[in-house]
C-alpha cells in the first residue's frame, strides 16, 4: 500500500461525507437564510425563532433522505471492507 492509495481512500471518504451531509446542510442553510431575512424585515430577534424551524427541517430531511444516506454509507463501507485483502498484499 503506497501513499497514492492512502490519498485515494481518504479522498473517497471525504467525498462520501460531503454527499451524505449535503441534503441536511443545504436544507438547514436555506431555512436559516429565510428566517434571518424574516427577522431582519420584522426586527424580531428571538433565538428560538431560528433554532426550532431548523431543527424540524433537519429531522424531516433525515426522515426523507435517511434511507438513501444509509444505503450510500453501507455501500461505501462494504466496498472498503472488500478492498482490504487487495490493499494488504
């Protein structure tokens, strides 16, 4: 196992992390932006007004995209475990 293989495995792991976290992060980002815009327009500065909707959206995205996220993660882990014998040699 050389340095190039280690870097490739690390790159694949980071790509998988980005793919799995993107739906939740994007949804929370959009909701946070909309709530911040609403707070700026109405001049209501309440911390829970920003926190609760973002929490609810994150839970909803996990409920909707959770099976896809789990499937992607399981496939990646399976491929990684199957590649171990070839990497050791």
